[in-house]
């Protein structure tokens, strides 16, 4: 049976962590699925962000230079976060100064890893409160990685994201 028209677009959650905790210790199975993340007994925090509905996206664009024989994958994660707050402001300031790794939970509950090899960076963003009451009161964030390969998928979790990786603690932001 074909499963061509069974996908759902969009991003359910974005999880961000300091890349240095993941610089080593990520393992892949024979199919290229991430089956191991570093850390022991909740020693590595990942910060969960839930984008406003229909505002989260992950885009992967191969960039080839035929003359030089080079290829890399430009990986971009975009999200809009509602409600300005001092806590989010501080987290985003830290994120803008750091090399991070990004885990993107899609609406079909698969999770992809952006920036696994070389890290990702906050490359654009704004925070705003619009003119009208219905305008955005929140943040628009863009994270970008340039990697030698496409994002890897994480091994499926049992009931909640990362429950199969004992070293990971999810921190709600």
C-alpha cells in the first residue's frame, strides 16, 4: 500500500539544547536512525518550545556547487512563540549567543535532529507587540544549520518525546 498522501505538515514542538552536550555520544543504528543520545539519568536538558499554531516549519535545502564538487544541506527551523515574557527573553538571549542542537517534533510525531554535526545558530528573530489587539505579542525565531547531510530521525518514543533516552530531561519553556 502506498503511503504518499498520509503526511501532515507543520511542527508540533521544537526542542533546543546546547550543542556541546551532543558533540559526542549520538549513535545511529544500521538504518541511520538516532538510537542513542548522550547523558545519564536526566543529565542533559532540552528546552521545549511550542510554536503558535501553523507557524512552525523545518526546511532542508541541498546546496551543491558542481564546479567545486561540494554539497551541504541548509537546515532552517522557524517558529513563532506567543506572549512576551522575561523568562523567554532571557532564554532567547542565551540561545542567540550559543551553538545549539535542535530537535523538531513534526505533527506525525516523528522527531528530526537539526544541527547534529556542526550545530545550529539563531540567525534571525524579532519580538513584538503589534498595533492592533489581534496582532502578534511574542517572538519570531529562525534557527539555521549547514550540515553535510539531511536531518536524522530519532528512534520512535513510547509515550512522550525522549522517554526512550534516559539522559534527556525536557524543560518546558
